[in-house]
């Protein structure tokens, strides 16, 4: 039978509500930690790592079986992590001078605050370029560091997973060393 296509049934995976609850706790702990809660130092020990752990738990090696899969995965992460980073940071770059003028930003150094001053036209251009290169941040966009970190760990993991699948099983111990090094550096 030429032109015959098999009926493919897409396997559906049930949502894991435990992970949703863990992410919710992580969000609440992040808000508490950044609001000056007395337990903030304790919260800082693990609240962001919780998001990386959940992300790692959801990782599926089948996402990167072929080089084409790796490229699709990277494009997906660009849309999901890089694009929001750029949009958020561009918004705060464009509104920087307005926020300085009306007092939302301050140039006074306070605890956990990055002083901000009005930008020249060239300063705005430089900051836009930095935003496009996945750099930047500031008083209100500083929390986007998480998107950058998650993007890089996901992309590096996808590339290394793809490469390690092509290396002898005897070399698999290198992967454990790589993972340990990445989490140590983050």
C-alpha cells in the first residue's frame, strides 16, 4: 500500500501534581526569602536549587536522540527561556530613565539593591546588546538570572547527553563528573 500512513496514537503522560506543588513551594519560598523573612538565610540554602532539581527530574534523554532533536530542543529553550529574558530585560532597559525620574529606581546602595542611574542613548544601546547576549539585569530584572542559568544548563546537558550517547559505556563515568562540576559551578 503506497501512501499508507500508520495511525499514530500519541502517548499522553499524566501530570505529576507533586511537582506542581514543589514548584509552588519554591515560588512561595522565593518570595519569602526576597521579602526579608527572618528565615531567608535558611531558605537561600535550597529554594532555587529546588527548581533545578524539578527541571532535572523532568529531563528525558529521548529528547536528544538525533542531532536534529538537539537543535529542536535548543530552539524550544530559546523560545521558553531566552525570549522571556530578553523581553523582560528590554522592558526594564527602555523604562530605566522613566523609573529613575519617578523614583522607582534608586541610585542609593541598599542591602540587596543594585544602584541604578539614568542611561544615555549609547548606554541604552549597550544594555540592549547585552540583553540580546543573555546578559543584563538590574534592580527589577535581576531575578532573570535564573532563566539564563536554566537555559545554559539545559542546553549544555542536551549537547553532552547527545555526545555521551555516542561514546562507549565505559566512558559514562565522565558524565557524572560533568554533572557534578556543573552543579558545583552554579
